[in-house]
C-alpha cells in the first residue's frame, strides 16, 4: 500500500545509484536498498510504505524491475513485475501477485545467517527456566541420550506436546546496572510428549548434542520466518552489545550479537541501529600536552580577569570560533574527548563502525545481525539510532 513518507528528512541517494535494477535470485531487501540509498534502513521511505506494508515486505521477486523516479521532491521507486509474457506495471502491494517468478520472493536479510536463532532458542528471559520441567532419565540408567530415545521428565503444563531441550548457560547482565536480563542457553534438541503425568514420558525427536539428565524443557515455539523491512526505530534507543554468538569478543558481517535492549525499550524486528566503538584513551607526555592546550598565568586586561585558556584548533568543533572571552563555554567549543585541564590523557573520539538489524526480540534483550562493519565489532560497543 502506498502512503505518506515516514520522514521529512531528505533521502540521500548513492552517487552510483542506478536508474533501474532487475532483481536476481539471491538478492535481499537490504542489498537492493543499499544499491539506491546511502542509508539502507530508510527503504520504506523511498517506497512510501505505510506501517502495515513494512511488516510484510515479501512482494519483490527475481525478475522484477525496480525503477528510480527523481521527478518529485523526494526520490521514489516503482516496481514493474516481470513474467514470461513480458513486463507489466502494477500497483505496488505486498499482498497480491498474479504469478511468481523464480524461487519465491526475496528475503529481507540472508535467512541462512539467522535460521538457527529463529528456530532454536539461544536466549531466554530471566526466570524463564525457573520451575521448568527437566529430564529425569530412563529406567535403563543411561547417562547419555539421543534422537529416538525415550525418557522421563518432570511434569509440565497440560496440553504441551512439543518441547525444546535446553541447557542453561551464562547470565546476561546489563553492563551499566548489573540487572540480570536473561540467560544464554545451549540448544540441545527437541522432544515430544508420549504420555502426560508427573513424571511425563517423552521421546527425543532431534538432538544436536548428547542429552543429559537435568536438561530443561521449554514449550517449542516456531519462529523460523522473518518478515520485516529494515527501518529506523520510532523512538530513541541507546544500548550495548553484551554477547556474541559463539562467545567471541568481536564480530563481523552476518554474525549475531545480543543487545541489552528489547521490546520493553521499543525495539522491534527490522529496526536498524548504528554501532559505535568507544575511542581509546591516550596518555601524553608534558611536551605533547603543551601542544594540545596550555594555561597562561597572564591576567592582562581580559574582561572578567582570570587566566587565558588556549585550545589547539584541532580540538575545536567545526565552525567554532577561537576566542579569549572568559565567558565563552569552552565545553561547547571543544570536541568531546579532547584534553581537559590538569589531565594527562586524551580520549579519542568514538567511531561509528557499522550497522545491525534486530531480528528477534525479547522483553529486555534482542538478537541483531551485523549488516555492515568497517572493522571488528566488540562486546560493549554502543548501539543507537542511525
């Protein structure tokens, strides 16, 4: 459905933006957005999509032709459907298509990179495992179980037939408050109930590792699809990367990270956030400090008296004037992180290093996929609105 632009800001096209593009198998919504826009998350605006259309972006197929229209105040894209009888222009709608081309609609992002995170739990909310059923064992006193084995487990909610088998991992804590936001879990396998009771009898239908006594059971939830277009959050978000899949300390493109923000903070699938790495702190010698800033004891006839404070031009913000006016607010003139009086260290500026897209959201944490990175993405890097 066509609607009003979602932002009054001017859309910035890439310098090498094509006038038209034919969709090919393997393209993603993010890839195509990046061919036209400097800011791929503003995809809904160049199409003029309303919020309902954003939730179902699967209306572009291999063989479709995308045409750039520069005639209006804002650039717009139009879609020409491709079929075996040639091309025909149709009204843009995510809900209808007369004939599919290729192997189905394009994906928002590479599903292969996130499929296991959508279909298999990796994080559970704080308290989710408290009181959850767990595997007791077998009458054969077997220590290790696997696919096809029957076992007994403590009783669970009536009517639940399908289970995920999980093994508790480390706590996920907010790096600023220390609050426990959730727990990482190892996905062990799947099971189904053969007979309810206390204990209940189950059969292990899938296992990715050995199933052990005390492994937890949670009702299985199928969330193996991702149907949201990239877009900026509706409200201001600032958070941190608190974990990375596999336990590594830095991540690259198409790797999953865990954020300390979730639905309680306004995050939703499809939201794009910019990654910022905190600048390093550099210790300087006295001579090096003197080159950055120095304090003179001269009083002179400066209005208001007091010492002259000089700041190196490299520390000034863009378009800030160099002044000796004692009433000037030097903090407003100098760049964040530049040398402060009586300090022997200089904090380098924070650097924007990439983009992540949120694809699975819990109350207080979220999974996000690294979509762009100019270098390593580290634990505790900040994420905020792009």
